[in-house]
C-alpha cells in the first residue's frame, strides 16, 4: 500500500485566504485523470482529508481535495458566513488547482456544506454525498430537534437565539455529550481515531469557528435542497443521536435526485464504516470523458 501525499496551500478567497489540502495529481486505474472529491469537514474539525479513506479513494480513481472552513486551521475567520458561502470557497480552491469539475462529500456539519456546493456550483459539481448531515432548520414538517442528544440540542437552540446567546452558552462550560453509540466508540478506537487529529487542534483554537458554524446551521442556508440538480447519496446511521436520521429522510424527500442509505447499527461516527461504499457510488457517477 502506497502512502498518499497531502500537499497544503493557501488560496485567496472572499475575505482572506482558505487553507487547502490536495492529494493529487493522480490518475484513475483506467489512465484517465482522477476525479477530484472535495471533503467538507464537520464541527469542530480541521479540513485535512480523511486519512482512512485516502487509499480506497486512490484505488477508485478519486483525488481528495479539502480545506479548512473560515476560522479553522489556516483559514481566515469570516463571522456571519452562511452555509452557502462554502461554494465560493470551494470554487476558489478548484480554480487554484486548475480543476474544472469535482464531486463533493461532507460528514456531519460538512453535509450541508457539500449540498451548498452541489446547489451553487452548477456545471462544476457532478455528484454529492451527505453523511450524517443536517436538514435545514426551517424544514417543513420536520421536528428538527427531536431525537437529538440533549447537549447538542441545547447548543443549537442557543445558536437559534442569536450570537450573544450562543457565545454565552459556549462560555458556560456545559459539558457536551454527543451520546455516541457503542458502535461509534468502537469506530473511534479503530481507523476513525483519525478524528483526534482534526478535532483536537480545531478545539484548541477556541470556540469562535464552532460558533460561526452553528449560527450558519440555524440560519437561512442561501440555497434550497430543491436547487440541487445532481445525484446525491444520503448516508446516515440508524442510531445517530447527534443528527437524527429523520434529517436524512427529510432531505431524501426534498432533493430532486437522492438515494438514501440508512445503515443499521451505526451512529454518527460509525456510519463512516460504510464510507468506502459511498466512494464507490461517487466513482460510478464520474462524468464520461
């Protein structure tokens, strides 16, 4: 097994720079250029591409590209950014790397950002995966907080009350318990212990980027799921308490072209044990030529 090299670069973007990561150039097994696959990270994470998936992606002819969302890692903070603002950041990264088209994949809070790119970069994004991702807070007919871990619901309710309330909540030192399942805890002892490498450094930067993320999740996103006109795979754990599976079911009913895969016995992290199948789905949706 060869080790995938990750190249890091700073890219001019609206409001400053975004710090980006690239695992290319690479070619697919059939000799064609690899399909860029943009990773949209969760909250609070750095944007380094997911190491457990780099080798499977390489075998499938996929080239992971990613970036730190504004405020995280080496990216300039941009308070009051929207979920939809991710599209301009991703476009800037693609332009800097000379890439015309890509697929996108997001986990947790990265799910809405992946959908933003799919909606707002027509002609550039060919397919999208949202893993354990949120639905819009104004989703008609969805009880958005139902089934959510108590501390997660409290944090997002504080965000819905505005920046001052959210910042006060973060200062209150209420312990955050995601109520991970046993399967999640097992996954975090295996390959997905990788999360320690991206969560710890992000949290060490302080709560500001997390606050900006949470405010964006509970505000208008800047696009509608109905605006996503490319195939979308929704991957969700049946036992997820961070983002309840009802969010994925709502998205499946409101995206024009969506496939829903609910993975039994998995939660918010352990659903990623099915991520290699999601990569195969992406590879199957690469454009011809």
